[in-house]
C-alpha cells in the first residue's frame, strides 16, 4: 500500500508540473478571480473557488517553491528565518524596547507563514470569535459558527471528540505524540498557578479562563502540512487553477470604483492580470495595507503627501497593527532534549477573578530563543528548554506606512510594542507566573538551573522585559473588519468603497486572537470563500 500511495503521489506531482507549465504560457485571458498571496488564507480561498470547474482562478505568490527540506521537515523550520523564504520585515527602533528593532518574520513561499512557522495549531478563544461577530455585526463570525468550520476543515489524528474535532478535512492536525516528559510535566506543573490540565488545546480549553495541554501541530506522517499543501496543491492539476510563483503584486487596477485586476512583476517584466469578478488580497498584515495604499486606498491626507491619487479615503489602512511579544524564561537541562523541537506544550491562564478568557499564554519546548541582549547578559547553554510567555490581547497598537509612492519603496513599521503601560505591567506578571511553573516540583527533575531571568524585581525586571522581548510573528489587524470609521472591510470582508475587492488574511482581525494565528487565518480564508461563492451564485 505504501508503494501504491507513493506512486499515486508521483503521478499527481507530474500532472501538476505539466499542467502548471502549460497554464503559465496562457496568461493573456481574463480570470474570474485573482487571489494575491498563496499563504495560509489565500490558499484556502483559491481552493474553495476553484472547486467549481466553471470558475477560473489565478493565484499569485511573490515567493518560490515550497518543496524543500527546510519547509517539509519540521525540525528545520528555524532555518527559514532570515533566508530567501522570509520577508524578514524590520520594524523601526522602539524606545519601549530600549531602542531595539524587532524582525517580523513572514513567509515568502508557497504556503506563506504556514510553511516556515512552528506549526502550532491554536484555534483562538471563544471570546475572540464572538468579538469578531460583534465588531462586524455578522453572526457567521461567532464562536458557534466558527467551531463548525474548524470541525469541517480538520483531519484530526488524535482521539476524536465529536463536539470539537473533525475528521476528513484538508488540514491534517495531530497532537505532539513525541512530546518530551518535560512537556507533560509542564502541563501538570501549571496547577501551581491554578491552571487545569486538558487532553488537547483546541476544545473546551478555549471556552473558559484557560488550561494547559500538549500542543497540536500541522504535521502529517512526520512532514509539515502547510495550508498550501492541504488546500491548493491537491487540485493544481486542474485546468481552472493557475498558480504563479515569483509573481509579486505591485498595485491594484481600479476602474470607476471597482477592482478589475492587478499589476504584478513576473518573469522579469511588469504584467497586468484582469479579474472579471473579484480580486482578493491575502498578502498579510504588512503587504496587504501596502498594496492598498499604493493603489490609492488609505488616509487621503497621507496619500496626497506621497502624490498618490486618492481612490477611497480609508484612514484605518495600516493602523491597528498588533502582535504577540514573546518573553523568554529558560532552564538548563542536564542532557540534550531528544524530542520534536517544534514546541511541546501550551498553557493559557488568567489572573483576574471571574475572568472568562485568558490574559496570558505560553509555549514550552526545546527552543533556544532569546534576544541577543539577554544572551549577552545571562548566556544560553547548549541544552535547555524554554517557556515563552505572552499577553493574549496586548493593548499596544502600531502602524504600517509607506515611505514613497513606488512599489519598490519599503514600508515603515512602527510596531510600538509595550507602548501601553498596561502591557508592561502585565508582562511582569506573565514572567512571574511562568517562573513559578518552570520551577515547580514536577519540572525539577528536568533541569539543573534556571538561566533567565531569575528572581528580578522592579527596574531590573523592567529592563529584562524591554531588552528581552521578542516576537511570536503574529502581526495582524492592519485592515480591520468592523463598522466604525477606522474599519477597512465589512463582515463579508469587502473593502469599503470599492467593488470587487476583498481581503482575506490576518490584517482583517479587529483584535489579535489568543495564541498562534495560523488556524484563525484558515477560518478567515474559509469565510471569505463562503461570502464570495454566495455573492456570485457559486454554492
């Protein structure tokens, strides 16, 4: 059976190569839909639209192929950071981080960030989705509706719970079956801060104030299963889905208030592609607002300063930037961690009495991650494990803005992390709680000493937070969904004031979801496809 399966895969791979090579020579026709970005959300949208054989879809990806060990092998995920498959956006120096800069790693490859991330599948809390529904006025974003979407898209390879998990969907999700004993010890140790242990992190745990569990990952048979591989690749042998790599979108083409196509750089020249029905931007929280602003959609005053003709005054474009900061707590181990290094356990918790949702989350694993400043101060042993804490919903907000009117002009990113004093106070509490868990009796057999931060207080702890904060690479919110004057899209993800244009990526989040953002981006792609199909009678 294994040989037969391998043969089937080889045949499909060959059909995909031949079909896409042919389609790449037939690019003059108009398409029904153009999807910009083959990342987590864009791959979902392209798949769902192209399932109708009468619909033609063009999927444009600025990056290259994903069929390389650095993507497919889970333990090589970190080798992508700063390389050719990473946009590696660098934010402006931040006074709140002692003038440090943060690199916002983002996938530049088929699959986008789902091809280079740590593969953690975290659905977002019940209150996040109900907040989306409240902001948009659209019940299809409610937790009850989204839970059904998750059950439909998952192929859960753990013990099945029919109320929460699904089987047979495109996204292969499995528990970390190779979890180190220290991972399980951390789940048990979380009781010292009042955190209950759960069998898995994507069910009842995300309906209350928190819990701890072994992580879920998008790994199938030992290989990464990105959103692109789960959704788009299986149907790329069809004649109605064209996927172009190294095709960088530069601007939207807008005619009389309607998006009619895009301008893109492909094979050494600038080309225009036409969409008869809709254009969908799925380029992420940095590039989506950049393309909108370059196309005349943004704050009118700022666009005029850059001599960009104003098409629609949307002052929220590029605003509301959010991210999860990561604060490192690290312990030295007596021997090398032999298990899967992608992160083994997760925990969510709250300090507030009567809180219905978590204020903090953390991931634990054998990840040697710390800022250069923290390493210089404390050192980083060869064998260690870390617990990396974050605020679930930081209050600090940043900005993405243009530096010039040309597509090749870089954006300026003011992340503004820790700019809200509440976030700094909460970060100190987060560190205190993590240290209590990490030094609990359940974990003591697995370490020889605490490396960082130790029992710091007052100004010394503040210094550690400002010097040591890193990023979880969960940037989002820069084209938010809602009904106020700063909203960019409505509940159907249509851009205000422009026909034929939607956004489907993390930029539409009104607020960041609790935990990792990849799984919510799959839902955003599914929701966009639902709305598009309904609008064009494709259901």
